[in-house]
C-alpha cells in the first residue's frame, strides 16, 4: 500500500445553455455562423446580434405591402394599420429574443390576394418544427392531419386533408401552415395566407430565397 495521492478528476466542461425560442411555432434555419458571428455585438454564447433586419425587396413574386403596391390604392387606412401592426410585432419579436434584430412584414403578390407573413430575426429557434402526434391508422386515415416535412434545411408544418387509409394522398391535399429555417444566429419563417401559396415545397423555396437575402 502506498501513500500516493490520486490525481484529481479533470474539470467538467460546462456546455453552453442553448437558446430557446420564446414564440410557439418558430423553427429550423441554417446560415453560416462564422459569417454572421463576426458581427455580433458581444462575443460568446450569450451574444445578441442587435443589427436591424432589412426586409428583402422581393421574395419570389411577393413584395412588401406598401402604398405603391399594385392593388393597394384606396386602402390608405388599412395599409397604415398593417404597417403599425408589423412595427409592433417586430418589436415584440425582438424583445422575445433579448433584443435581437427582428422584422415582421407582410408580403403580397400583384393583386394582393395572396399573402405571406414573413418573420426574420437574428437568433436561433427549434429545428425541426413540431406537430402533435396523431394515430392516423386508428382514425382510418392515410396520414395525420398535421405532419412535419423537411425540404433541405427548411422545416414545414403541413396540414393534410383527410385521405382514407389505403389510398395515396393527392399532392394538392398538403398545405403548408408555416415553414422556417434556422441556425445559431438567424431564423427565417414564412406563413402563407392564401391557398395558392401553400404548397409546402414552394413555401420552403421562398424561405430559402429570403434567407439568402439577409445581410
């Protein structure tokens, strides 16, 4: 038996606590953390990127709704209300992520009948998105009423029209509820408002396009 004192155990390395989104339904994105991280106002896991988010000039065929938007003439009061609502929503979204740069805006097509609610903020969110479990088979359905589908780096919550078990759901029976893409420093989320814009793969492509335009 010796009097040697055993070496102390190595120090436990604490892993940084992941950021948690304060808004239900915000989900998955991936932008280069190195590129954006270099611009953080504070370094480290608790950093907050407070840089303003400039709205993309165009996302596909959609543009931010404004007085000059085709089809918006004669609606100055409604446009003013939408602008005020989006500004308040942007502020609340920022506050929910400790002051991170954030934007909420409404994008419309040429006749403003098809719309997209776009949220962009410089913080992460859960990925993939979440949909509650359903036992579709016990309900006699081919697919649950809500599922999560992924398109590359974009995650979408999808509503599925009822299709009897044993049958193949038609492509047009799937409708995007919301789609998002995220990484450690950025989230882009799009919610379509209009049946012509809710094809999941198309909404996912719009998310990617908006993502690539954020500086």
